[in-house]
C-alpha cells in the first residue's frame, strides 16, 4: 500500500521520508479544485485561502509547519474536519543551530500511525550550490506558484532565475545534514540571506497578499540591497499561476534596466 503524504513546506524532510517508502507530495505540485471548504474564519493569507480548494481525501496524511497564524488555523480546521487522517504540524527551528528534535518526533508519529519503520540516519545530501554568475537574479518570496516561476524563467532569459521560497532547496533534509539554511521566520534569516544576496546581480522581492512575514521582511531586504548596491524590485502578488499584465510591465522595465547597466 502506497502512503500519500501532502506537505506544506520544504522544512519537512521529504527526501528522507521518500527514501523510507512514503509518497511525498508538495502542496505546490497539487491541483487546486473549484469547490471551497466552509473553511476557517478570519482573514487567512491568499495562499492558505487557495488551499481550501484542495480535495484532501486523496491523501493519507498532511504535514504542516508552524510558520504563521493562517497555517495554524488551517491545521486546526483540517484536524477537526478529518479526525482519522494523519495530521502533524512541524515546528520550524528558531535557528539552524537547534537540534532536529521536531523532525525525530514527526518520524515517531508517522511510525506509530502507519505502523512502518523509518530510518532517520540515512539522509541523502541533496544540497545544490547555486553559485551565481553576474547574470543571475534572486527571487525572494514565501508561497509562489511553480507555474508562475516557469513564466518568470522564460521572461527573464538569458538571465538565470533562482527562487528562495517555501518550496525551495529541501531545507529539512539540509537541516539534518547541518547545512546552512533558513527561512523568514528564523532568527538567523538575515545573516543567511545577506550571504545569498551577495552572489546575485539583482533581487526581486514578491510579497504575497496578507503574508505577515513577507510584509515584515520587505523593508529589511530593501535596505540590504541598497547597502550592497544591488538592483532591487518589489511586487505584491496574489497566489496566482500566471503573471498579470500589470506585473509583466514592471518585469519588462526591470529587465530593460538590467540590460542597460550590463550593456547587453
């Protein structure tokens, strides 16, 4: 029997769990339906609002990360809605020097619920070192559709695009390997992202509607880029699969500025 686990964040060690026989499916590779759940009260971020259209009965379990209020409330709702389904909320470490106790607890809960064995010692080194040339562009965001990113890669050619987002770099697996990784809610994020930004020619910061961490982080990223004299663009987007005409105009103008500076 194949056990299908839907996960919300790259801090879930999905490569390690895949090696142990679980079918790990990223929320960012999931088809969003048209039927909305009665859903949670309040005003969740646009990404969690979109997730309310997923058919969760197709999965045997769901793994969240404790990253924001919208996610916490969605976890509570699904735990109530599907009481027999495996649901777990993983605590993201406050900094990359913390131990991986939460990941070990997740594995213990999976073993108990599905009556399976999980070997946490064999973690494949999945790190990719994204060294930059002077034509690379770093996109910083939280939840961004992979289809949207595909359009950006086409739009920005010949510049190469790398995305720092909730689905990038298998962070949980890297964390088990004591590799350097961080996200916006971690205490050492700015130390991490400054070193990353230094490798790139330009930075695009995309804030997702009603994402608190994006809004809090935006002015600091802007100041970092100004201090490093790196060209910077900020856009606010809903969680969408394609680039709007409004955003496309801003991207085109940004590309033109890069070409003029580079003499391309």
